[in-house]
């Protein structure tokens, strides 16, 4: 499978039911994902498997992630969303 196809699928997976999530995920995918380490890429893909309401609560700081391994990725996403 080509890298371009993988990126297109990832962009599609970032399209969520909430515009707020799209606005957080898109800058990271467009600016940083391809240069990220394989471990960071995997963690991002795992994060995308979570449901929208959980993601929304975590990204807004309402609740901590159910798995603490997601916290660094959340911080990275928020940093790119501010750019």
C-alpha cells in the first residue's frame, strides 16, 4: 500500500462527528504525522479508535484519558491545534 493512500485513509479517519475534533486532528496530520516517530504514529492511530465524546472530554481537559499513555499525544495535538 502506498504512503499517499495511507495518509488519505488517515485524513478520512480524522473526520469525526464533531467539528472541534476535526480542528484539532487536522493540523497534526497535515504538519507533523509524517515526520513523527513510528511509536508516535501508532499512538495517534490508537487514539483515533476512541469514541468522539471521550476524545472531546480529554482534549478539553474535562477528564483524563482512560489510559495515561494517551496524555502525551493529547498534548502534542493541542500544541499543533494552536499553531
